[in-house]
């Protein structure tokens, strides 16, 4: 059990920002979790590319970790490849979820335009316009991680560090693209936080609600999880096998 360092807990952790609900999702771009089966199964996509688009000076540090976490749950016999590119987004320092979505589709390609599945992780300078948000999933193939807000969320003890938080946030957002928790399915396990939909109620899961909130430094005083817990993995296995029915899939 982790030790909690409680100064202040922000219960309203920006759920709207978390899932990028500025407007209705474009049907072809889908909702977070809309390409979960495309990743978990190999029926159509036997390989995958995870693209990291980052502003100069905002190099992502969790690329290999995200690849590892996806390899642990996704069926990609031809492998998962990392593609990293420095991008001048030429955006203001305050990002809406629409801004993230537009930047991804301006600089990236179709998520399903070939026999390869493409997911995009953006690392822009600046913050989300909901400044409590450390990361956001804006459609079925796109997330953004805000390193400036992560740096500001570190508590005065420096534990967890900005690097540890970034790793956890990046894997957390990948979890949303996989449909966690209950975004495109209904788990038979009671592990969704009732006050923070789409998130785990287990502080030992990377899908715990506080992972992507700026209050993270006020809640954790030591290490933070960067792995899916047993309940998360059970859900993903059930989705992959067809035992758990998935909705809103762009491909299935």
C-alpha cells in the first residue's frame, strides 16, 4: 500500500479535459478506446507504429516504456515500432483538446490507412486549457502529454519526480486508447472510480484517477505506478478474446 502525502486533493480532476470533449468526436477519428480491438487483436493489423511528436526541448522519456506496456497486452506478431519526430507545432501555449486533435491530424497520417495501426503521442510546449490536466486522450489514436504542467505538479519533496510522473501519465493515456476503464466496454470487475469515470479506484494501477491530474504531487509521496494492474489486464484480455463486448470500434 502506498503512503499518501495529503496536502490537498482536487476531486474535480478535469474529466472533460481528460477525454478531450470540446466537441463531438469525428466519426472517422473515433473516441478514446475506438481502436482498442485494432491494437489488442491481430485480425487486421499485425504491426503497429507509435508516433511521438514533440516540440524542441520536450523530448518524451517514456517511449520504450509505452512500447513495452503495449507489447504486454496487444497482439502484434510483426512488432511495434517507435517513430519519433521533432515538430514545430506553432501553437499558443494554451491548448484545447481541439488544438491537440488538429495538430495530430495535420502532422500525422490516417490511423488505419495501411496494414499498420498508427497511434500518436504529442508532447507540446505549454499547457492544456484546463491546467489541472497532465495528459489528455482526444480521439481513438491521439493523446497529448503536457510536460510543463508535469514539472509544476512536482511536490516540494521532489517525490515522485517529473520523470516518474511523465512515465506514468504517458502509459495512463495509452491505457485510455486501449479503452480503460469502461470507456468502450463494461467490466465485470468493480474497479472503476465512481467519482472519476474512466479511471481505476486502485492507487496501484497506472489508471488511477490522480495519475493525470496536477494534484498528483499532493497525493503520492513516493513511487507511482506505471503498469496496468490485474483488473486492467483482465479487462484487456476479455476484450481481446471477445468475452467482453466492445462498442464504438472504428474497426472490429
